[in-house]
């Protein structure tokens, strides 16, 4: 079968690889019909995630058709068209029982701090991902959801990560009616977080990014007040002034370790890799939220450490909430939101690329070329 | 196979204190003061025990590296690219340290860089010259960022010319 093949930072190609096999009685083999490239893949692509081995296949956002099932999977049948949450989870450990499907303890031998994620390095369990023709789906009786027949496949694939992650970012913000919410990052995750902030009753939503084309999109899609931080001298002062000198009630970091905007963080975090990614968006979030406010982090950072103003967290009495999205927990609610027309995930898809051109799709998404917001990979000739 | 690791842990004294002997125990407990709600479902929290009903255990037939913070192999594991070569040796060594230790991650990052070179050597050994511009997505660069590409080329060219000039001068001296 054809699969994405990582060769080193900034280098990928499509290769012939052996078909995945059932390795556990609760596995399924899925033929991929849609897969996405995500901001999280960029951390891998840039060589920032430890233990990303050459030869690995990325891709944690995909849907497809069940081709083969292990003997213990009883709730799916061959031929089902499923969307597959990006977290792999057993459904019965201490954490899964509490709905923490992003923090399963029975899935990742290499790290206890991180659950299992498809195609996300050995640090996330060593699973191949869905940017391929076929993929092994462990615990197939827990994660995958049969796509309702009224649902567009493009919406379905966005429900595997982007939508639940944006939604959970807003949920963790503990937004109360009338709250002012500032979202850092106008990528798919930030856009969805800003959109969902309204569902929780926000009174005002502000989005910060550096790309005008993304901000333009955010202005009407979310909708939100939008500002380009490249045009602002000091983002924190700007946001304070915009909130009567107090700061926002809730600040959301939807950027993570690939953040721009500060030379020191870029040098230490992205170039020298002395910190686990550039933490400037988080820095701004902490400093621009009000005293007693909430900072919600879904942006992804590496496992070592970052320079963040923890003293201000203490002095301002800030609550920090963060996690990998618990996709499975949120799906029933989010499927309902799509059905009711409260959210329109597929509107964020700007590019549709055959698997053959995956290297170009990565470069385009990483370098933010051609107005790219979300690229979807489709099977060759499909 | 993982390297044998000996961890010396002092005996834990869990449960040694009887809470009924503590004056005022629990008088201020407030279920609404739960910042983890609704991310955590307290109703299904059986307490801190690793004694849940476990899934069937997968027996991988490739080498799996395991964090020393785990008390047992997780039931299901990924088997995509087993460690091999020099980078594999570095990765094995890294797993002598916990996730909390910088050495662990620095060794893994180092192994990743070594692995890139191994990848190129492996390509050449299979009589394949990696098409690096194509792997880096040159087509989309040319289609959507001609100007940026020209700038990068020009800067690269300039650095090249200066470097060659400097080398020549040094040789002459
Ligand atoms: N926690 C989770 O479960 C989860 C799931 C999916 C993605 N993520 C993470 O969410 C983040 C965003 O993902 P995405 O797909 O939207 O990525 P993306 O790369 O498309 O978007 C990131 C955006 O942030 C902007 N940005 C850069 N520096 C900034 C700064 N200092 N302030 C404000 N904006 C800045 C960029 O211009 C870009 O538009 C990534 O870190 C990704 O790994 C987390
Ligand atoms: Zn993703
Ligand atoms: Zn679990």
C-alpha cells in the first residue's frame, strides 16, 4: 500500500509499505477515505518531537471504511464507514473510565505523560498514522464512530480532531455568559475555539494571528474581532486597552510550540530546541488574561520544558486548564451541533490534495502558501 | 526487549494515616469546587488504583522501548518502526532515564538526527538517491511562492559566493 514516509525534518515522500495487520483482538484495519494535515503534524515535520523515527507514517485525522476486524470488536462490521478519534484509548483504564480518552494508560509504552496518538512518533506510542491507504486502528470498539448517513465526509474528518479540540479549548475556559474570550492562533483549532466560545455564551471574542488571510476568514467565520500581532507593538498592552485595562476573562492558546512573535523564544524553542518549542503565545495568554482569569491551553508543546512567566500565574491567581482533546467524550454533542447547523467544520477546508502530492501539501500548509487553512488528503484518483 | 533497569524506591507508606484521627477532616470538602469538571467524570472514579479490568495484552514481536515510569507494559503498543542501528542504541540508552529527566529527551532528539543520516545511507544502499527537493515540496513552493523561493536562492547563492571567496583567500595565504 502507499503511505506517507518521514525521512527527516522538512522531508517526506510517499512510499510503498507493507499492509497493516491485526496485532490485537480489538484491532481493525481501515481503508482511508479522507485524512488531514494538522498543525500538530507540523511539530513532527519540523523535527521538534523526540523519537520521531525515519520511516514513520504520520496522520491522526482520518476516516475510512472498515476492511478487517479483530475477534473482540463487536460493535462494528466490515464495510462500516467510520470517523476515528485521534486518541487511541482502551475505554477501561482509570483514565478512560473518567472520560479522559486523551490520557489512556493502556496504549503508550514509551511515555506515561501522553496517551496514544495515531502517527505521532514513538513518544505517542509508535503507531503508524492515516496519511496512507490503510491503517491499523487499535481498540476499534472504543474510538471509531459510524458516520451518520446525512453527514458529509469532510465534516466527519474534521470531527476526528479539529472540532473537538477547538470545542474543548472553549469548554476548559469555563466561559460564562458575557465573558470576553481572546484566542491566540487562527489556525483550524483556534478558529473552531473562537466559534465554540459563542456556544458557551461568550459576550466578545477576539482572535490574534499574524496572517491576514486567516484573520479575514476568522472575522466572518467565527465571527470575531481580529488583530494581526505583527502590526501591534505590544500585544499584551493592546489587549489590556481593549478590555478596559483589566484583561480578558479567558485566554486560549491555540498556537503551541511553533509560535512566532518573539526572537528569544524562536531561538531557544524552535532553532536550538533548548525549550520544548516557542512559548510566546502562552506567555501572551498568561499576561493578557485578567487576574483570577482562566488560561486554556490546547497548543502542543514538547515534553521537556518551556520558559513561561509562572510568577505571574501565581500573582494573578490564574487557573490553567489544558489537555489533549478527549474526542470520544465530545463526539455525541458535536455531531448534534453539526446536525443542527451550529457549526460548519468543512468550511475551513481550503485544499484537496491527492496522496501523491503529500510533500507539496505539507510544504504549502507549513509555509502558509496559497491561502491554506486546512488541507485534506484524498486517495489517488479519488 | 528493554534494558533491565533497577529502580530503588523507598517503601511507600500509603494509607498509614487514619483520617478519622484528624480533627476537622473533610469539613470543607465541596464537590462544586472541582476545576476538572466536566473533563473528569468523578462518578466513575474508583480511586487511585491500577487494578482495573485490563484489556487483552498484545505480545509484540518487535522491540518496544518502555518508560521506566510504567509499572507494566500497556496492553496495546505501536510497532511501526523498531529501533535499529546507532540511533537505536541511543534510544535504548535514553530509556534508562525517566520522562522527567532531560537526558532522556536529549538522547532521543540526538538519535532522531542520527536516524536521518541512517535514512539517507539506507536509501543509497538500496540504489536510491533521495529526491530531497521533491521531499521538501518544491512543487508547491514554485507554484505559490516564486518570489520567496528566488529570495532564498539569491541569499543562498550570496552566502556560497562569500564562503568560496573566503576559502580561496585563506588558501592563498
Ligand atoms: N490539544 C489537542 O488535543 C490538540 C489537537 C489538535 C491540535 N493541537 C494543537 O493546536 C495548535 C494549533 O493547531 P492548528 O492545526 O490550528 O495549527 P496551525 O499551524 O494551522 O495554526 C497555528 C496558528 O497560530 C498562528 N500563530 C503563530 N504564532 C502566534 C502567536 N504568537 N500568537 C497568535 N497566533 C500565532 C499561526 O500564524 C497559525 O495561523 C497546534 O499546536 C496543534 O498541535 C492540539
Ligand atoms: Zn490534529
Ligand atoms: Zn484507557
